[in-house]
């Protein structure tokens, strides 16, 4: 459940380690774009706007 998730978890990075990244690449996201999306040192909203 969401309430059990540690507050410091990177939700986008969690999704990008699984099938979601394959979908993005299949849709045309570059390797560089995927690397930017996975970079948890960047702001989540910035990474979300691929």
C-alpha cells in the first residue's frame, strides 16, 4: 500500500526498472532520454516531462 512506501522512494525509477522503460524505448525514447528519466538526482517533475 502507498502508506507503507518509504517517503524517499523514487516512484519513477521504480517503474523504469521494469516494463515501462521498454514501452518508452519502443515508442521512440532515446537511450539518452531514458538515462535522464532514470537519474534520480534530478527533480521528478523534470524527469516526468520527457
